[in-house]
C-alpha cells in the first residue's frame, strides 16, 4: 500500500544547519549530515535540504553536504535553494540528490522547468511555491506567489501558476504558506486543498506546523500527499516516529518499518 | 569478485555505488565495486549494474555516448550470462521501447514497452512518488529473507513511467497504485527494479546483498 510521507526540512547555510538541530544528542548539532543520519534512523520518509547560502563563493558547500549525506543515508533527498541552471541540477543529482526544488528560477523563467523535466525526467523536478493570501475578508480566496522569502510579490496567482508549472513538467509541488510559516498555527488548508485538487502531481504541504494534528489535517483536509515540517522536529518537540505513529492512529497509511 | 556499475552520466551513480559498497560490507562479502565507463572493465566484471535516473531518451543517449558499451553489455549479460541489475531507468532500458516524450529504442532484453502509468483512481497523483509495499508474483533470489506484502517492508518509488512486460513470466513483483505497477522484473540472469534500492533503506540494502550473492 502506498504511504503518506513525512519530510523534515533542514535550512543549510555555508554547509551548516541554521540554528542547529537540538532534538538529539548530536556530536555536532550544526552538521547537516549528522542530522540526516538521525532523521534517517527516526524513520523520515524523505529529507529536504534548503540551501540558503547567500554568498556566491560558498555555494559549493551544498555539494559536499549532499555527497556526504548520500554516502551515509540510503534515503531520498530533495535539495533546493539557488537552483538556476540545468548544470546546477546535474551537479546536485550527481552528488546523490534524488530531486531538486526550483523556486525563483521558475518564476523568472518558466521554460527552465520544461528544460529540466525533459533532461532529468519530471519525477525529479520539484517546484517550490511560496504563496501569500491577498484576497480581503469576504472576497473569494486568492493567493499570490512571492519570492525572496515572501518579500517580493510577483502578481502571479498561486493556483494558476501551479497548473502552469505542472504542464511544463514539474513532478511535485512544495507548497509553503508564507502567512503560516513560523506561526505554528497549522497549514493553510484552503490553499493546500485548492492547489492539490487543481493539479495532477503530488503536493507537499509546508508552513505552519505546530502540532501533530496539523500533519493529519494537511493530508486529510488539505489533500496533500506529503507533509514537511522543520521546527517541531528540530527542537525536539516531537520525533518523526511519534509524528508517523500519530498519523497512523488517525487512520492515515504510514510507513512504520522497524 | 567485481561488480561493475556502468557510468554513463546517470544521476544516481554515486548513491548506487555507496549502497553497493555498504551492502557488501554489511553482508561480509569481499566484493570490489567498480564505477566505470570502460567497456573492457564491464566485460571483465562478475556482475553488472546499470543505474539510471531521468528521462528514458536522455539515458539512452547517455549510454550510446559511451563507445562500445551497448555491445559489451549485450555480450557480457546476454551471451555470457553475467548477473545484471538495472535500477529505475536502468531497468526500463531493458525494454524494447520507451515512450517518454519520444519513442526510443531500448536494449530489447525484456519484451515490453515503457509507458506512462495510468492509475484507475483519478485522484492518485503521477509521479508515483513515495514508499510502497511489494506484492510478489513469483519467488526470486533477490527477495530472499525480505518481507513483502501489505505488512512487508517498503521500497521507494519515484517515476511516471513503467515497464509493461509482454511476457507475464518476467514480472516478479508489483506495487499497488490504482492497479499493479511493475516493481521488479526478472529473466534468467537479469533483474531490474523500478524502485530505488539505493534509497530504500533496509529493503534496498538487503536486496542489493541478495544480488551480490546471486548465482543464476
């Protein structure tokens, strides 16, 4: 039976985990590879690295992180952040990433999604969408795509944009609500459902997880096929295993291999 | 003993090599894992692995670009019967034809074509992306000691196309996704998995170890 995925996401800057991962007694809480090994052991279904390295000269640090992770963990890995060219994708895949996530580069040049899918197959091209609600109270729901961490509006409608990138070859959508991100108030269910029901590829719900019930809601109410969370796992509030057992108890199909 | 992993620019080469090294070590096998684009090295290996990730046509082009490799694969695997393991698109390439974006010739080792998955349930998303259990249709040495079925271990899939085998005897295992999806094919000394053993944690490493011990 096909299972729902739980995906911890690590922000990586200059080859180090931002703020560190405090949930386990790691020798080096800032080492993304150690965190990956711990999440692998905890039963994470995939792992996501988001590279937020700003300076150009340090951009190569992510390749080293991905290479070392793939040597130590035999689990699926998605890498995003700063993916702009076919060559960036090739390098990440060669290091051991299974999927790459494209964000701003898809907004600024839609043809990039098509080039990438034709080259590497749609199954490894994830388009990350950061959306913010722009409709006013009482109006019909409308969400707009924002780039640069939610600072730059694009004028693009999130649902129409999701449909467009899927038609170009995106194999998965990583959907983050910028309104909910960091709030711990749960996913934006209306947004998640509107996107998931509007497209044929899997949607990963992201942004706002504060409790294990939020994860269940993302799948059941939001119609996502996977859920992504960062802080609830990193700071030890819940383990990935606990999250999956909670979701299984709620009736969702989960992978609980020993 | 030497296992040659064919290097033709496939994305999962590095992870596949590491998983084979780990599986050999864990199983106490003194296996040399050789990543190579040299047809002579492939011809001299005891086992051959063809990894693969990406679009069918692009992978075929990559394989064609390594001078003499396809001839050596035919010679080593089909004529001389060395154990062969195709992973994901490496498995799909064994088919007669692929229909991803364009029609492309495969190696023709397994009768059948690679075509888009069409689940009976329209709510099921494509790609088939994530963890699924395996339903076995016949026993195979690669599955020795691996729990399959609804309560079995999981394998990691990430694909939109599957190998539709013409001869049902070549089908070893399927995964349920709005109908059976080809998961493992096997024919004499050749075997292939649609899922990624190098990303399938316990099941994957156990399956690779079984391949390294396999004497077809």
